[in-house]
């Protein structure tokens, strides 16, 4: 299960409970048909009207979703899907929670990890292990197995269907690597191995180019997680990263590289975009999001031609991680059979693959069959983006949803202490102890 602070639902009576003898139960005070929450599988005809909510997708992908809805309604003539699209701004989660508390949660809803945790904990989503035991079959096994969230009793259940996600790869300027005496055909395979190569960049570059930017926010918590560092306690209620010697070695490596000139001096606390600096041929290593390659291809084609890609460092973890977007089905739905049928239709291999092929989006599906398609697996030539797409699709087959997420406040507090260590103002050990203490204070405050 993902280690991330869960949103709380403040309404009285939150959590699933038994109801009256008329066949109803309640979730957060909302009436729920017991067929939606009992132990038996959902069954019945696919009919009636449901609402389907996405998050800021209608503007760019209206044709795709209208097509999916039309195909579903053609297959099920007695069903009707009303599509609504939330703008997905900073108050998205709060609005969705308010909908749940007001008993107006959409029947089928696109949610992120935070919201999935909160809605599951309070009984607002169908328990798929009970209501649709075969729901996980189309999905990558590791991703399905890790997409678990605790219900009101603390039992981890599958309450959501994995949908699309991003990916992660190594990107690098092959010309600059060669200048630094590095072999582009042998990129690093561990995080600390990357720092070893980065030191060679510092020695060879003379300040004309750099390994990567210095701001630790660009590397936390991804580096730590790949290194197998236990960032949170098992219950997710406190930070534990300072207790691992590997974290000390990471801070010491960052400090050594910064002092050696492997990072721009002015980038320690800067929020500058590494994609722009890479596009100026000033960085050896570029951002890890495959979508970045599209940006470079369009804006700096000369640098794009010199760009290499490789599998991301798997380190001690042994696989990549990434919290997908999810599709949840409301336990409060009056037409839960239809809602679940649409959720499964939307996330099936055919529909996920069709959307992934849209040239305006760089996403990766969650179903095994989609990832096996030639669109991902057949790469012709040496185009960096096509190669990255194949690498990420392969990694998605073993990826888990256990991505660690920090709140902006936590990330700022932790990074500030590491920046002091990199400036030589604190030892790595002291900086991490102080970072952990400040992070735990924020958790206690609910920030």
C-alpha cells in the first residue's frame, strides 16, 4: 500500500455501517443498497443512468471519451452515461469529498491516490474483492496487487481499477557523456552509481556543463525509494529515512558533487526547469519523464538527436513505481451494476490502448494486453522517444503503485535541511535528523 497521508472526511458518521431492515446500509450517512456492500458479487442487468466524472480531460480528449461512452451505450442500449469533467484545480479533492458527504458522489469517478484512500476508508467505493472478484485479471499483476487501500475496519481492499500512469527513464546527452569520458552504452544502474559518473562530469566539464541541477527536491523521494530506503514507518504516521545509512550516503554524495562543481551553484534552491537547461546542452542528465523527450524534440531538435535513453536505475527496489490514476465505482450508486460495467469497459485493454495511441498524450496503460501491443513493443530506428516508450512499457509490467508522495510542506522542510548539508553548514547525519524531526512535526499538524 502507498505510504501517503490520507485525507480525512470530517462528516459525522463516516464509515460503512449497517442500516435498517429495509435492505439499506449507510456510508458516511448516505443510504447504500446492501447489494452494493454485502459479501456477494454484483449481478443484474446493465441499465439505467449513471454519471461519470473525469478530471480536466474534456478539453483535449472529448472525442475519445464521447466515443467510449457511445460504444458502451451501443453495447448496452438500456444504459445511459452522463459525462462531467471537473477542472482538476487545487480544490478538486475537497469538492469530491463534499460530494461524497452530500451523497452525490458520481457513480464512476476518476481519482488519484489521496482521494482513493479517503473514499475507501469511509466506505464510499465498492469493495471489488467482494463485488467483482475477477476485476483484477486484465491488469498488470504487480500493479493490481499493490493497488490496495484500507477500509473502515483497517482491512486492505481493492476499491479502484488502475487506469493510466506516466513512466520513468534515464535520459542523457550522449555527446556530453563522451566528453566526460563516459560510455552512453553503459549508463548507471544504481543511484549512487549515477553520482560516481556525475563526479567524472564535474572533473571534465570545467563548469561548461553539469551533471544535473542541485535542488534536492528534484530527486526526493524517487532516489530514496529506488535505493530501498524506508521513508515512512509501516503505519505511515512518521518519517524514518534518517535511520537508514543509505540516506546518509546519498546526502554525502550530493554534497560532494555540489562542491566538485557537478551542479550549477545557483541551482541549489532554484525552481528552474531542468528541461530548459538540458535543452541548452548544459546538462548531461535530463528529466526522467518520457514526455520531456517530446518537449526537447519540438524545442531543441539538435539536442534531441544527441539524446540517449535507458532504463531507470532499479537499485535495491528492483522495479519502478508510479501511482496511477484510478477509476472508482461509488458504493452509493443506485445503478451500481451499470457503473461497474462502465468502469471496467473504460479501463479494458482495447480502450486504454486506443487512448495511449493519441499523439497528444504520453501515458501508459495498466493492462497487460495493452502493454504487449506492437505500438509499445515494436521500435524502429533509434528515435529516443520511441525507445523510451518501449522501455517504460516493459517496466510497467513489473511496476507497483507504491509510489511515495510527500506534501509540498514536507518536501520543502526536508530539502531545506539537505541544502544546509550541501553548503557545508551541517553534517549529513545532523541534517537528516533535523529533516526527519521537522517532517514529523508537519505530519502531527496534518500539513
